[in-house]
């Protein structure tokens, strides 16, 4: 199957802070803190999810925009290391700069980013080389909050992109990220944008924090205040997941996957009638289900890009015809393998072999509609067979 991964791309610059004993002094005025060497890697949704789908065996086309500068040349070189054809549709715009992100991955803390968005901000429908792309397959678009043009006018350009993809026989998928609240993107009416765009989106796969930021800003800010930071996922429950999944399906998305980081992966699907409208994919038995799976237990070596890898796992499972719960487990497993070793060889066979083995899961700390999973439980499922509308174990 063909996959087009479009949207935001950048170069991630990651200084090695693992041996740094003065993390709290990194921003001290006039200070000097010794750190390790820096890694230069492809980053952003296009590179992270796209190269993962390429590794999983799909014929993948990356579509984005960079500058005609030294970083743009470096981006080509880095992409070609994953596959010689992967840089072919990265448009080089004269007079624009290539996006980069400084990844601050301090020991014992979740990573944060200092980002320059560059040419991503001017990317639009006319930057997609439709005539050079195959028709049919999966069209994935990632990180529109970092792309000013596609979000302008209430997301009109973004909707036009998805409508064009549908017209060419693609199933469409959308991933988000959280914008800087102080920027223009941080002040957009994201809920209104989603109401406009999601009817054209077949698969929507945000993380829990960015989703709450978009659709319920007061609750997002309240949870951040309680946790003294944006790591709010461990403080939500099944009722909230059910509410959010239902909201996104009601807005028009066919399938919803919510990334929960160390707390697993949640999926919700619309009616069979809605899913039958999705081109390129056969989703027998997917209509009207809801499920959650825990995170697999691994030694954490780095979280940057793990959510994008989870999205690649979820989309690949759908393309392979797996059921809802198996697709959610594949997403969780793909993300966990990345966290365990971001640079380890990764393909569909290795992923499925790991999932079929005796892979322990992390203890569940989420309150899931009154259902408390036992240690090692593989997940829970809500669907038409459960008339009492409660989450139930799946053997």
C-alpha cells in the first residue's frame, strides 16, 4: 500500500544531557554547563511517522517544505539515509529557512523543544505534487499547529488538503501537536477548526494533552495547575476518554486514537456506515467500538518521536486488516519499542513478534469506568456486545 506523509518536517538537534548534573542551571544567565555531543536527526511528523511507515514496509512518499540552505541540504542527506527516494518531494523554497528544533531531553524529565518553524509556515495545498504521487492508500498529515498557512481562515486550507486526498482515493489521517500558548497558533479557536476539518478526516490521532488544549482549554489549564506542568495524562480517567472519543466521532472523524504516553493508547470508532466511506481500507468489524490498552514495560532511553512511531503502528495495523484492539496494541508496542531504543532496527515482523511474546505491561493507574485491570492485562474493549455500556476485559 502507498502512504503519503505530509506536513511539518525539521531537523532535531539533541545535545547529550545524560551526564549533566546541573540540569536546573541550563538557563542560568552567564553560566556555562558542560554537556555531551549533539545529535542531528530528522524530526517532525513527516520524518518521524513517514520513516517509521517506510520501515514497516510501505511505499512511502514524504511531502513537506524546507529552505535552500545548509540545513536543507543536511535534511536531504539525513532522509536519504532512511531511503534514497524519501527526500524527492521535500520542496526547497528560495528565501525561506529550514525548520529546526533544539530537543532538551534532560535526565528524569520529559523532553521539551525550542523550535523554529521556517518553511513549514508557508506550506499549503499547492506545495503537494499530486501529479507525482500515486492515487489510493493512506494520506497522513502531521502537526498543523506549527504550520500557519494551513490553519488560517479556520483551517480552510487544511480541509482542502484532505478533500483533495479523498478525491484521489486516499484514506486520510491527522496528527496534532500543542502550540506555544503565547503565539498566534496558541490563540486559535481549535475546537471550531476541528469541527470544520474532522468530517474530512478518517483517522485522528492526537495525544491527550494536545487534544484537551484544543477542545477544553479550561480543563487543560486546571489539570496543568494540579500537576505543575503539562504531564497530565496520569490524572485523567476512563470517563474523560469516553467523553473525548465521543466528541471527536460526533465532530466527524471515523476513527480516533488518543496517545496516552506511559499510560497506553485509547481508540474509538464511529458507526459502520461512517467507516464504509473510508477509501483504501477494509475495516470489517471496526464499527462502534472503544478500547484501551496499557503501555508496555521498557527501559526508557528517550521519548522524542515515540508518539509518531505509535501513529505509524496504528496506521500500519489498519492497513494489515487487524481488529481494533490489535491495532491499539500495535500502536502501544511501536511507541514502546522506540522509547526502549530509538535507533534499533524496526520492521513489521519484529514488532508483531514482540507483541506475540511475553511482553509485560506497565501497571495501570487510570480509573477506567469502574473497571480495574489486573497486572499484565492486555487491554479492555467496549462495543456492541457489551449492552451494559461498561468497559470489559477481552480474553
